[in-house]
């Protein structure tokens, strides 16, 4: 029976010392820790969500937009006149409606815009005065709904975002 000591000497003799230094150890691979996907909160209803600034914008002339709005203006004035019948002392005021016109000409979104924004076209801005804003929420909601029903010519090159100011007066 051989002793384990002789076996280890024999194994050492089989592996002669290398004339070159041993290779440097390989560095540990580096990697970037992946960012875990966080669950997103549920989006609020579309009516409460502001219209985002969109990257892709097309073109539709202001004359084409005005033509469609003016052709349907009677339904918008009906909103104010209906409220005026319920409250004869209802003051007039300005409503600014921000619309997104889809590539097919339909109104993708419409909402009341109480403050001016320079991020998109304002139609009729030269005619805008310092009229007080409309304060009746029913009139505002009705006018915004009427804008949602409109159909415009198809814009060139993508969607169009515009703001249309309307001023109502009981006089």
C-alpha cells in the first residue's frame, strides 16, 4: 500500500513549475444593475388629465379651423342662451377651448383652458381683449362638449393642437 505522502510527491513531479508567471486573475465581469420596473399609478379619467405637449404636430390653417367653428357656432351659443334662461343675471365671459385635432380630422380631445399658453396656436389672438372669464361651469362644459363633436379637414403631417377663444355676452 502506498502512502498518501508518496502520491502527493508523485503528483508534484508531474506538474513542473512554469517558466512564465501565472496569468493574472480575470477581473470580475462588470454589469449595470437593471432598473426594476415600477408599477405606474392608474391614470386619472381623461377629463381630469391635461393635454400633454405632443412631439408630432401637423398643419391645418387657422382659416380652416375658424370655418368649422363658425359653421357650428349656433350650438355653442345655445349653451350660453340656455344658461341665461335659467339665470337672467348670468354675466358673459370668455371661454378658451384647447383642442387636439386627430389625423383624420376628428377632435381627439377638447378641454377648457383657463390660462394662456404659448405652446400651440391660439386662433383669434389678435381679437382677444381683456374680457373676464366665463364662470358658469355648465356653460363651459357644454361648449367643450360641442367642440368634441366637430370634424375638421384632415391636417397635413399629423395632429394639430389649437386653442379657440369664444366670448359670450348677454347684450
